[in-house]
């Protein structure tokens, strides 16, 4: 009994200004292509059951193009895998917030011819949770759309051989902290999804493939479709994940495989450049060097380069013609120029002076710290500064969580 | 003639004495009147014993030696005021007729002898009413019903517990006009007296009172605001503490809206003491005939209802016409069962299902489905049951069931079920007490002498006839005794009468009373009763004290009912009974889970109140979670589309 879990397709997602020759937003086309590739892979894997953890579309009212694309791809699945049921739990991007709008996902449940046994090939839980029993597979799927946590009794079906929970939402403590206790009410307690009786819990909402417990997983999105792709990239790095994928799990044996999906285009966060004390010319050279070092070139890629400690007057003198060329070649080039920390007057009324940076403060603290005899001070200071540098580089990305969508 | 002699017995050919009646004359100023108990002493022994006869005055006459009224006119020269200056007073007589209460010795039963008549002393009253056999001694079981007062004699009048609560006789019927606070007050007083005086060897006793109108019985656990010294003296004399009932449990169904209880005892200071009364499918279906009219339900429908009761409710039920197994435990389940069955029959083009025709099934579905609407607040769709503590009734406790705000149908259901449950538990000796007094007001409405033979009337007749063996005692009150079924009234061992309506007194049931007694009954003051009891040879007039409890009218003034709360406040107030720290904000947060589903919120509140969990909010919140019913995918044959009509936003 093999189950395939994917989530957060975000069809219709648009980003940046670049368009395809047909006038479609390039990123929208990328996301559509990612789904098509995922469908190719699913057809190869031919699972017994497909579960989708929500956010099939990026908006409640997707474009006709996005709907048609989704219809075609689901059609491929329905016809290619005629025995494989597809269960979708609507996500927050799919669910209309007003009663006068219906969820578009229902189209897929009602739009395909029923199978020989009378069942729809695609089953959707949108307004309310559904517990779907598949006697032939011996599996019962509780599909819970994006509803307030605590509003649904998440209990397995005692009569089923295998129990699968498909749930769209934020499990407490899994997503990187972005906010605080005020989010607690919107989060699902871990105990709710890890309780005994579930053979697999397929989660949707978080875009990074993440293990919550051995049998509880976020499949992650099929492309970088969150508002801050750089944060999403960083969170993948922290989680030790490279790119996007889908999860295949054998419910009988518990064996699980994450199937990676090739990215539609490179998303590259280039190493940051320290601009302190450098001239505009030196920075132009550093930028050119960083861009030239991209393996495979930057054509069509999505790039970011962070310049640290660059005063405004230096930034104004950068070679903007060269930068425009980079932007032309890449799908998107984000030059993130960060100014040095401001000079301030001490509150005690003393002479104005430069405020010690965090690096200075750390260096001083580590220099004065009592150490065991066998710990070399220089190595400790260097390690501490490197950690700080890593942390500072990530800090900008962390301000907006990356993988939530 | 000694000072204690009140009068002398006289007998003439025209007015002879009999073993049951005698006549005596008295001095003009003798303290005697209708209802006075007297003792006759004869100087002629019978079989060597000087007989004593006790009687109660039932009629009085007064006349002079005037031949005609005209003689008096002539004597006064036609001037009424001049009669005071007449040289001599005319001879005048006070002649009384008394009914015999008791003759000592009882045998041989002879006409009342000529002798002297004396006012009855306290001991005489005991002897006259045969109270000496049950008020004193090791088998004392007297229950004070009031005080006999006449001619300066004050004597407690006791009822025999064996004849009031069984097993010798039982039941009590109290009649009187409305608005004089006699019937309800008398029952409250008598219950207090029973609780105080019923000997422990007679077993435990409790009372179930149905509050059928206004706030009558809603404050009987609160002390009276005013109790006159005369009332207190009566309490002292009758040996009953002038206190409200110590143990009272109130039950009331929810208001149809479900936010608050349908009672006038909703003041914040008292609301905690009222327990919701709610029943589910099983409890209701057992008494479905109470709610279903005979015209509606014929033999075919009866058969289907029986089938549902025996084969469907509270068990797993499968049928090829149903999509899956059903476990019908609530009205909502039953509705689903009917819906699926009818859909299945239509899909299979079947008109009969297990011998039941589709029209019968539709009719029964309609009638049963109606019940939870007609009895909203009492009967719950979800099967939540909150009931009287059958099996754990407490000694000397009063259980007040407030049905005043229920529809008539629902009131009938409450009577039928509670009384039947009491009977069933008493039969098994498993109620928690050995005797239960059931007080039903407006008995002429529930057990009328004419009209349709209803389930409730049948049940009251059954109690009246068999209840005394079980310890199930009916205290019924009615304005018009003549309008209550004869078998109910006739089986009441004890009968109390307050002030009566003259028209009512003219009915055949009162023919045995002398005109003077009827006249007195028609003018009885508050706090006075005429008592009939098996031991008393004749009806006796007594006084009883005002109940030491807050009256309904005073209660609503002192504890005005709370305003109708919002849903949030209603839930918060109810949950605070279990955990005082709960805030409205916390409740609002949880209610957000249920959205607009008010019924789900009220259901969750009811279950929480019933289960009384340690963590009230967590439990309440859990109840609001949607429970997802399973759908079998691919269980049926090919279908064109999944129920396209049901989820079409355009309707």
C-alpha cells in the first residue's frame, strides 16, 4: 500500500515582471511546469493513493489558465492511474473566506467521470473535513482542510487497516519562529498529529520538506512560492534539504522515500560581499566576480547578492549599467545593499562616536572570557565571529519566514 | 349543672337521636359553633359502662316562643328599635345538631343517650378522632395536619401515616378555589410535617413536586419573609420547625432557544441550584404514545414504532437499503436513518420495506421528527440526558420539576416519564427511598372526569389504585373536585378542602355535607381546612400555619429572574457553575471554533455540564470539534456526479 504525498502546488503563483513569449508570468509558468513534472514522476511511481495537503492554487480565484492547467494535469493522473484515488484537503490559499464563494477544487471532484465503482477519482475536503474509507485499499483517510485548530476531532478510524490524516495547517514548533505566542491559537499542537493510530500524517502549508515525527511529514511545496524565497532557501539549508520533492511511503512497511524534483530554474543566494571600506569600483569588481562564479551562468536564474556595510553615497556610484545587464540576463537579480550601522550620539552627552558593532562586542567579550587551558583563544574568537557572520547573513531572511504559504 | 357542662342532649319524636346524629341545646352564650367537637356524658350505664359519645356540630338552630313573626311586630308596636324596652325577654333556644364521631364503648351501637354535653378537651379530640390509636405508643405514626380550635380548646389533629402514605390507604386530594394560596400552602405545610414526623422505621421519604404555573414552588428552600407569631405558635404546637425545606433539588428544561433554563428561578444568586432536565431519543420514544394522537397513529404506524424501539434504537442496524451500519441513539440519528431508508427505497423502486409501506414510514418519520421540535428544550436532538437522580433519591428531599413554561404536550411527557420512572424504581425497591409523594397541581386537567382517555390519565388512575402498595403517593390539588376522575378522588384516603365555590358545593359529591358545613366551607379563611380522613367519623375543621418558605410571588420580587443572556454569557454562566474562574473572553475564543453553529455550542455546553470534567474549558472545547462521519468511497454502483444538487451554491 504505497501512498504519495505532495502539497502546496500554488498554481497561478506570480512573481517578478518577466513574461513568457505568450505573455504569461514566467514564474507562473515555472510553477505550472513544476507540477507537470511532478505528475510525470507520479505516473512513473504509480502509487496506490495520492494525497495532496492543500494550496493547489495560489489564490481563491485562480486564472482560467491556472484552472485549465490543473485540470489537464489532474486529468493525466486520473487517466494514467485509473485505480488510484486522489484526496485533496483544501489549504488556506484555496479556501474562500466568504460564504458566497465556493472552493474551486470541487470542480476536480465533479469534473471527471466516475470510476466503475461509482466513486469520483478525485475527492476534495473543502468546507468540512471528510473521512474517506477505501475498502479496496484498506485505508481510511481523514482529510482536514484549513480550519481553526481544535475544531475537528482528529481521531483515526478504528475499523480501518491503515489510517492516514491529510491536514493543512501549522504544527506548533515546526515552522521557524516568526511571531510569538500570538500565533499559538492558530497552531496545531504536536500531540494532535502524533497520537497513536495514524499510519501516516500528510501535512501541507509549510514549503520545506520537514519531518515532524517518523510518520508525520510536511511534503513541502513543488517550487519556491512563498513571499520570501530566500528565507525558504535558508530554511531548506538549515533543515539539510536540497530543493523540492514529494514523499512516497509504504504504509505496510513504513519505508519512506523523498523523491526530489528538479528545479525549474536556479534560485541562487550568492555569498555576501563585505563592503566596509571599499570603493564603488572595488564593489563593482566583487559583484562581477560573484556573478561570473555562478556555475552554469546566470541566464534565466533568480539571484540575490547581499552587499554589507555599503554607505549610501558608495551605493549611488555603483556601475548601474553593468547591474542592468545582469538583471537582463537573469530572470531576476536582487542586489540587496545594506548600509552600515548608524553613528549615534551617546545618551550621556559625551562626544559623538561610532557605536561598537556586535562584531566588536563579541570580539571583546570572547577576548576577555575565562577559558579552559586547552581551548585556544584565537580559534574560539574566529569561530564565534564566523557564527555571527552566518547569523547576520541569515538575519535578513529570517525577518520574513520563508517557507510558509 | 356544673360549669363544664355546655348543654344537654334533647330528643323529640320529630327530632330523635340516632347512633349517628344527636341534638343538644346550649346557653345562648355557649362557645359552640359548626365544627365544634363535643362530648356527651350519660348517667345511665350500658352493660355496666357509662357511655361517652363524641360528636361534631354540623348544624345549628335558634328560635323563640313566637308563634309568628307578626307577634313580635305587635309586641314592638311596629317599631323595631323599641324592642329593647320590652318588659321581658322572649325565651330563646340554641339548638345544635351534631354528627357522631365516636361512641365509647363502640358496642352496642345505640342512639345517643340523653346526657350532658361538654366541650371536647385535647384528650377528647384525640379520642373522638381515634387518634389515640396512632399518635401515642410504640407505633406512633401521627402526622400533624393542623390544629383544632374551638371553645378555647387547642388540639393538634394528626393523620395516620399508614393511611396517608400507605400501605393501608394513601393519597391526598386537596380542593379549593384558586388564588387563596390554600392548596399549594397546605401541601407545603403537610410535606414539612411528614418530613418531621414520619418515624424512621417507616423508611425514607421524598417528594416530587411539579411546578405547573408561575413561580409557585420555585423558592421553597428560602425562608419566608414574614411569619406571624400566631403561625410560629402553631408550628411550636404541632412540633414542626418553622424552617424552609433543607434539601431541595430543582429541575427545569432548557428554554426553546437553549441559552437558559425555562424557569423563573434564574436569578444569578440561585441559578446554580437548578439542574437541566433533558431527555434523548430513548427516553422519549418509550413514552411516544403520550405525544402521538390516536388519530395519527394507527396499528400500522404502531407496528413500525415498535420495530424502531426494539430493533433500531441503541443497537447496530444494517440493511441492504442503507449505505452502511446505523447506530441510532438520538433524534438526529433517527432522522438520518429514515432519510437513508427512504432514499434507498426510492432508488430500489420499493414500496414495502419489511412489511411497512413507504407511506407509513413517511408518516412515522414526520410524527417522530416533530417531537424534538414540539418539546424543544426538553427533548434533545443529540441524545444528551440529564435526569432526576432515579436510584439515588435522598431522604426528606424535595425534587421540584418546573414545567410551567413547557408546552402542554411536553408537560404530559414530563409527567408520564417521571411518574413511570418512579413507579418502576419503587417496584424494584431501587429508588433510594421507600416512599415518594408526588404533588400534581391542576389534577382536573391531567385526570379529568370526562374527555379523552389519555396516557397521563391512565397513569394517574393506575397510581391512585396501585400506588399505595409501592409507596408512590399522589398529592393532587384541584379547583373543582367534581371535575377530577372519580377513581382518582375516590382512592384518595385523605381529603382536604379549602374555601369552596358555591356552585361546586352544589354538585353531588358534597351531598353528604350539612348545609351549615357547606356554608362554612364557602367562607373558609386562609389557613383553614376541612379534613376528611379514614379515622375521622366526620369532616373536621383545622387551622394550619403559613408555610415557612418564600412564596412564589415574594420569591420573584426578592430574586427577580435574570435577563435573557447572549449565547456567550449563557455558556459562560453555565460553565462557571463548574469552574468559577472561566471568563467570557475564554468562552468567546472557544466559540469561534464552532462559528455560527449555535446548536453545536449548546450541545457542547450540555454535555460539559452533565459530565462535570476537571478541566472544564478543555472538555468544552473538545466537544465543539467536528466529528467526521466516514464515507465509503466506491461502495455503490456507477453514479453520474457526486450529489450535485446538495452543494450547489445557487441552491
